[in-house]
């Protein structure tokens, strides 16, 4: 049922944009007003969210739960899991953001005859996530050819590398296939693995179907409808320059594509997709584990009036000596 909520939500959005453009002629609404509103919600939402996270108190360096911290020279420390320098933190963060290192250590549980519960490593989720995220990044970078004039040289280089195998005409980009393939794998895993299905929410399916909808309409535009790219470029440049020009006679699926992207942008700050920013703000990842080498004092500790033993003895020395109690200073 939860799958259907996500699926029907995206289908409803697609019908809304299709009918709005095709039957009601609301091109300006779906091509200009909604994208600008969505971009506004995205920018404000992301900034507010990041500021609210940045304001959370982090009084101490929080060591990760795994990896030996550096202490005595003869105890081997785990430099990447538990770095004690800023450079080590940078390496840990780099590997996490670029290679999803923690996901690589994923495990799965199964019940074997006996019955016996066994745990073992599994890298499928890591592989699916890597394929999806990297392909999505390349697809977005390729889209820069619509939004920038002149088109940056690296966009041309990525595009020709991506179409290297020249499959079909227009050629199929490897990352287009990777993006859709990765998304379908992540969806299938949620539906077919009982443990994952149990913890999945409609919001999890909605994000996946939304991205699948964007990728599918994009593929239809490129390979089947063959939209006029000149007018798309004029439209995209107009949006960026705040002088919007609607693409001439664009197919309604183009508006559906743009509308789904707008929904993604507006939904982003309120969804789990914010992990793209959250990963940088996670204290267990972005702090060095040097609590054995350095004393960390809570910066907002209230000043406490102390009374040391030396001061105590100074105050009561005579009476202590009189009562026959031992003292440090005579
Ligand atoms: C989250 C953002 C977006 C994603 C993930 C996305 C995804 C895709 C994908 C997977 C394709 C298939 C071909 C390819 O890989 O290049 C595509 C094509 C296309 N997209 Fe997007 N898109 C996004 C945003 C946009 C925006 C904002 C526009 C508006 C200008 C746009 C316009 C197009 C057009 C015109 C095509 C057909 C390209 C061609 O014929 O070569 N896309 N999109």
C-alpha cells in the first residue's frame, strides 16, 4: 500500500502538469511561476535547515563508535575510522562523500536451516547507491549545456565521454541508463527485501518514483519525442536571466519533466534528501577524535566557584593539627 501512495502521488503530479498544459494552456504557470517558486522554497529551505543544524550545541568532540583512537605509541590507532588530525577528518569525509565508505561495510542478516541466524557483508546497496548518485551528478552537469552560454568545456568533454559507445541515434548516454537502472534497483530492493519493505515509508517511495518520473520523461524527450533543443536552451537561459521565454510548441512532456523537477526542488528541504548537506554537518564524521590528546572544555560551561584541597587546608590547618589530623603543609 505504501508503494502505491508514492506511485500514485507522482502519477497525479504528472497528470496535473499534462492536463494543465495540454488542455488548459497553463504553460506560464508550469514553465515559469512554479519553477521560480520551487527554486525560492529550495534555497530558503536549505539555508534555514543548515542554519538550524549548525546552531545545535556540540560541546565535545564525539568519537565514532568504531576505530581505535590514537593514544599511546604502542597502541595501533585507526587513522581513517578514528582520525585525530584535521587531515585525517578530511580523508574520512572525502571517502564518505565520494565513495560512500560506510555503506561499503553494510551487512545483511539471513536465517539458514537449523534454524541459524547468520550475518555477512553485502555490497549491493553500496553499488546501487554509487551508480545512482554518480550518474545523477553527471546528468545534472550535462544539463548545464542548457543553462550556460558559452557551454563550459568540461560539459562538452563529459558529454562526449558519456556517449562514447554511440548506441542509437541520438546516442544513449551511459549515465542516463545508469541513473534509471540505479533507481530501479533501489526501488526493487525496497519492495522485495522484507526487512527494508517493513521500515519503508510512503515518503521513501515518493522520492524514488519522483526521480524515476524525471528520468523517464527526460529519456522520452531525448529518444522518442526529440524536442527542439534550441528553444529549450532559450527557455533555460531566460529563466536564469529572469526574462523567461516559453519554448515554442514544446511537447507537454517537457512541462511534465520541468514540473517534476520543480516538485523535487520544493520538496527537497523537507525530505530525507537533505542528507546531501547533512553528511557534512554530522559531528561523528566532521570532528577529530583527539579527546585523549587534548582536553575539550565545554565552551558554555557556567563559571564554577571552586575550593581546592590546598585552600581548604589553608583555612582549617590549625584546627586540623589541633585535632591530630594529618596535613600536607605544616
Ligand atoms: C533534477 C534535475 C533533472 C534531472 C535528474 C533530469 C534528468 C534527465 C534525464 C535522465 C534525461 C535523459 C537524457 C539525459 O540523460 O540527458 C533528461 C533529458 C532532458 N532534460 Fe532533464 N533533468 C533535470 C532537469 C531538467 C531541467 C530543469 C530542464 C529544463 C531545461 C531539463 C530539460 C531536459 C531536456 C530538454 C531533455 C532532453 C535532452 C535531449 O534531448 O538531449 N531537465 N533529463
